[in-house]
C-alpha cells in the first residue's frame, strides 16, 4: 500500500505534479525517479527486507506514480494498474455477488461492456441511468445497491453529473461513490471535494498525455478501502510495468501546463464551431449554450479538451473524419496531438444501438480530442474538412 507523505500535501498543484512522491535517488542523486526494472529484491535475512519483496506487490517506480497521482487528487493512497479497465475492474471487485451498482448510462463503452458482459455473469447487477439529474440515480437505488459509478463530463456527449448532489445521496444511502475523472483530470475537477470515495483514471489519456502507454490508477482517502485495494491489486496482479509507470510519471509533471492549453484550444474551437452553420450542435461544457454550463462553472475549474459535434448523418460524419489532416482519425484521447473519432462506430460500437439512440449518441456525432497545437492551425484544419459539407438542412 502506498501512502503519500505529509510533505507532499502543503504545495500547490503544479508543485505537487513535479515533486510529489519523488525523492532524489539515494545512490547517485538522480533527479528523476529511476526505472526499477526488477522482479524481486534481495532480502537481508528471514523476514527482513527493505519494504520490497516482490514486484507484483510493490515496485519503487510504480510507488512514485501512485504517490504522485494520489497527491494530485488530494487523496491519500494510489494504486496503479495495467490499464484503465484493469483499474475499474479492481474497484468493482470491492463488491460481492448479489450487489447492485447504479452507473451512468453514458460511461466509457469499455466500462459498460465490463459491467454488462463480464461482471453481470458473476452475480453483480447494474442499472444504467441518466446521471444528469441526481433524482434519476436516487430512484435506481434499491436494497442491494452498494455503489454509485459516474463519469463527468461523459464521453462523448459531454453531459455532467452533479457531484455534490450525488455525493450527498451516496453518503445518505451508504453507497461507495466512484468517479471516473479521466476527462476532467484533477487540474479541473477534484471529486473528493464533493464526497467521492474512489477516484479513478485511465492514465493512458491526459495524465500520461503523450499517447505512448496504457495504464490506469485508483485513488482513495480511506485506509480501509486502501487496504482492500492493495489486497486486490496484488491478488489479481493486473499491475503496470515500471517503464510505463515512469512514462506516466513524466507525463504528470506537465499535466497542469498541458491541461491549460487543451482547455484554451478547445474553448476557441468550440466557440468557432458554435457559429458555423455546417454543424448542427456543439457539445462542450464551456459554452454558455451548454445546458449544464452553470454546473460546470460550479464544480470544474476549466472545461478540458474534449468536445463533440453533431454533423447530421453518418455520411457527413464520415466526410469530416476522413478529411482532417492535423486531427488524426484514431481511438483514444488526451494526448498532445489532436485526434478525431466517430463514437458510434469506434469507442461506443459495443454499446447496443438501441441504447446509443436512446441517449442521443447518433451516427452523425463526431468527437474531437483537442491537442496542444496552435489553435489557428486546428481551426484551419477543421474548416477545410467541413468545406463542401454545406449548411445542414
Ligand atoms: C479510455 C478510458 C477508460 C479505459 O481506459 P484504458 O486505459 O483504455 O483501459 C476508462 N474511462 C474513460 C473515461 C476512458 O476515456
């Protein structure tokens, strides 16, 4: 189990991003955390070691990443995993057969698939609900409900959940409140401030930020949850290798800088698109026209780099995503380079079509992960991709 030290806590976010969890290496004084590429550690004698026995259980490079992200989230304990999905799986195995989970209907497609196609076979039950209104989630709570799982903003429709209202409800009903904070990152949203019990990330996205590894992390404040997660982490063994931890750790050092730029660029692009007749709708919480803009201003410090546009049809969406040059057509998000995607056929292809339709995830929807390039270049790229599309009907 990895606990951040008290000295990590008094600093601001940018300082923590650079320093938390990292001491200069005692051997040579290396300023960056070494990559401890080892499976095991020499023991001083029977039952005597330096706190490290086997690398599935504990690795100093992984520990540095866990402490760093725990400090960024204002949490106490971090647990790194081999992917975001492995992190979500670990959190769900805090539950037992017969337990019920209330989950946002617009969560990451892989999260929905894990719940609906894998864990439901093992005796967990799930209700997928629109978490824009806390009351809708409250109505889904039954006697077996143990967990409330939400994403905000959601992928790709950028809908918000009211963290304070849901946190109060979860506390009232004794539910474990889990927030996937991948989209907002701790730079723009700190779910522990609103009563979350567990905050998790796909570190593949903004935390690493350079599209060169896959990973996940879970952060908690409570010691009892930390003890159980440490047990699950070592028992299941879905741990990341030290090099991937090192990459993620290098990524988090610049997280506050990068997020500010993602946010600036996305705001400019969203405002530009909002006035463009070739686009039917722009989903971005930073736009005053977003139906939950006021909530976004209340619970977020910025709006992030993700937005979605409604082009009107599959054919129009296809033309846009195949015509951009800087925005690369690819799955994933949160890297320094801009990406474009078609949720209905890519990230959300596993969500049943009827459910996609019911929540407004249309075939004409196009998702943008706005990178940190020059905004003028990004706008010019989208402009040429939208050319000849014509104003929608
Ligand atoms: C990508 C993503 C995940 C899954 O993470 P992986 O690292 O791809 O396993 C979970 N939640 C959200 C919001 C994501 O964007």
